[in-house]
């Protein structure tokens, strides 16, 4: 069976601010070429320009005007697949200032922190702007993403990446230079969701609690177990949130070929831990956990903050 000609209703509406285009590839757009070994090359289409690799060259003009999803052959016989990059591909290939939130975790954040069209989301730090792109996609042009970043050089990288992905200044995005713990209270912003991706998210908990609307969600993304412990205990001690839910996700691909159906050799194992908790209404406190902590959990060696109802343990002799 041959493929029927595609019928499409033109480009995606620019009002959607999706960062996606349909239709023939245009000059000024980014494309992603993948060779037979899976090597990827991303570049902007410029009329008259040549793309060079260890497999010779290709004229950009050979690509411009074609519907994405085709194979081309370079001057010395290298084969490449040509598509527009997906958001998940863009964020792992764009220039980086700080480490990015990987797509598997952005997906978890969007789902588990319940980011919705029209939401008002606060995030810090903006780093390279990877998570920002996913948040803006999810809230859409009628929502708002307020990003805080305390390092100017990272804010500049993020601004370039986000603007490149969406093809202009996204109307729902505001980027503030400074520390969230100081700038968020000063702004008077109230929000539905707060995402903290930084070394010390507990330092921003008070500001987050004051800005979150009742029922809102705080979500932290932390790389180490010590950060995870400190943040979870800080949320418990604060008292204005529900019991924090910590987790991580592991993604394993599969090799499927004839009778050889088995897990792939590589997997995306640890990237970071996620924690979410919901904001209680003003003056309300979540009921204390009925289950007692595991023996020794807050024993003499524990030095962090103690949740309400957990007594000090006398030091062992
Ligand atoms: C790991 S990066 C964030 C990566 C980003 N989420 C992304 O997906 O590209 C952490 C960033 O948080 C910033 N940062 C740390 N503490 C901060 C704070 N209290 N307020 C604002 N930014 C902060 C750092 O400067 C750094 O750029």
C-alpha cells in the first residue's frame, strides 16, 4: 500500500505558542539530522548555506521546501533522516549554562505537579530554560510562567533558548533576575504551582508558601539524597503543606528484534528526585501522620529539623 497524500490544514496557529510548525520546511527554522549511527546534528536552515559533517556536505536548499520526515544523501553517500526537532530533542541539544531538567523529569513535573492551561506557575532557577519550555507549553498563552534566576549569565542563555524554541517572546513568560527567596515576596505574585530546581530549595520554602494559593502545589527537583531529606523535613516542619510525596522515575528502553526481546543495555537511571506537596489554606494544618516513624529514623544521629510530634532522642552514651 502506498501512503495517501497528506492533507493538513496549514501551519499550527501562531496564537498557540507551541513552538511547532507544520508544512514544508522554511528558511530560519531548525532541523535535526540523524545519521545511520544515531549521531544528531541540529542547525538552522539558511538559503545558500551548506551543512558539513564527516560524511561530506548537504545544501540547505535541498531541505528547504520539503515536508519533514525524509531521508537525504550527502555528497559522499552519508544518509540522514530529516525532521524538525521535538521539544524533548531540542532541550538536550540546545546550548547550556546550568544542567537541564531531562525530558523524563519534565514530563513527570507537568503531570504530577498538575500544570494546566491557564495556570500561573513560578519556577526557579531558570538555568538553561529547558523546564521553562515545557512549562510554557503546558500553561499556554493564557497562563503565566514567572521564572527567577539569580545568575545573569544563565538567565541570558535561558532567554536565548526559550526565544529560539518558541520563535519569539512567549507572551506568558516573565523572567526576573534575582533570588526567588527575595524577589518573589517583593513581587506580590500569587500562583498555582511552584517548581524549585536549585541546590537549596528549603531556603525558598517560606516564600513559596506565602505565594501559593490554597490547594497549590510546590514541587522540588533535587539531585542528592541529602537534599531530598532536607527538603522533605523542611516541608513537614513548615506545617502549611500536606505530607510531601518523594519519588524518582527510571526509564528503560527495550530491544525488540525477532526473538531477541529484552531490556536495552542502557537506561536513564538516576537524574534527580522529585517531591510534591499541596498548600493548605491559611491557618490550616495537615493532620499529623498516624504512623510512627521507623525506629531510629530520628534517632541520636539525626541532626535535621524534627517534624511536629517527633520528640528529641537523648544522645547515646
Ligand atoms: C540546575 S539549574 C536549573 C535548570 C533549569 N531548571 C533547566 O531545566 O534548564 C539551577 C539554577 O538555579 C539557580 N538558582 C539557585 N538558587 C536560586 C534561587 N534561590 N533563586 C533563583 N535562582 C536560583 C542557579 O543559578 C542555577 O542556574
